[in-house]
C-alpha cells in the first residue's frame, strides 16, 4: 500500500530504529499504552504497523514541510482491516423527523457519540450503509446513504450514492440524525438474568451489577469494533430495544450484519438489557 505522509516537523536524529532498517513502528495503539518517551513506539495489541521510508536523504529547513513518500504494512499481516469508526442513524422515541439541528446534536451526544461529518457518512456508505431516512450532518446539511436504489429512496433508476437535501434551517427544519463513534471506553454486555425486565427493572439490574444501562452509541461501537453478537433483544438507555448481530444466522433478523431495532416499546413490557461498564 503506497501513501504519502505530510510530516510537519523535521525528523529527529534520535529516533530509535532497528539497525540498518530505514523505518519505524506503531504497535499496541489500541491499548492506549504510553511509549518509552522517544516517540517512536505507540502500542497496538501486539500487531505492528511497519512504515518503510525511502533510503535517500530528505532535506528541509526549520519551519518548513517535508513530504515523505512511504509504504506501510502490518506484522503479522491482518486477516481483516481494523475497524475504528461507526456511523449510525438515530431517531428519538417520538418518531421520525422530529429533530432540528440543535436537538440532533444533543441526541448524538446523549448516546455517547457525536454528529457525523459528510466524510464519515460517505465512508460508511462505501462500507455498505443503506438508510432511506434523511438525517442531519455536522455541517448543517441533510443527507442519506443509498446502496440499493429504490422508488421511495430517490428512485430505482438512480445511481447508488449519498443523497443530499443541501443545507436546511437549523431551527425550523426537522429530520433524523447520523451519529458517529470512534471509541469504546468500556465493555458492553448482555446481562444474564433469570427474568425478562421492564425498562425500570433493567436500569436497576445494571446498577446492581455495578454498571449502567448501555447507550445506543456504545452498542453500535461494540458491534462494529468488537464483533459483539447477541441474538436477544435488550433495553437501552434511551428506551429503545435492540440487539447486535455480527454473524447473521436464522431467526436473528436480516442476512446482513447490523444492530436490529424493536423501536421504543412501552416501558412496562419485558425484555433483556444491555449494560455498560467503564474499563
């Protein structure tokens, strides 16, 4: 894989590299471990990102930029790409198209996420996100991603893509929202409990397990980053009932991976619950 990295500082002569090896490593980055103080190692769960730089000398001046051509690969080689972001559509309990821009921003933050940018939504569309409800983005535009064109979603004879309504009035116009998460700071799990629970009982059960009821963004992050898979519907903090499927199978919803939703049932109805514990 070839790329170019714009290095906005001069390379330090003190960088520790292997003898006769013109490159450097990143490893264990997902553990948030600190390096040895020299800035040449970042931790990555035992997998090293090896960056190969050219042998020719590069010259620069103080305050200037250096463009460093390089290639990189993982050691050992990854069997699948690392996943470090997830975009998900969100609508509140009172239904579709109820959020102005400011409400949408708060809705994402309440689910331990943030509003998605167009670039983040576009990448999610490239990865297969298909959603026929328009949602706010961080730049104040309203858009939605379509991978399978059909009549209610811009027409079946149109090309796949991210449909764009353009900028909308941030106070008056109301839509859903696309939220974005790039981190999971704790553990999401399905609480093993002898009984199904009402919403109030579900919150209490998580608290008794020294946890909190999980938020929608946390469930999506666990599904996307950790292949969290549970074919049991459970309450979440916003009053919705959902379940994550990383490995589709019979009796667990559609044939594609995803977080399935039962919507917002009445809170006296009984389901399981997903809890969340900080690391």
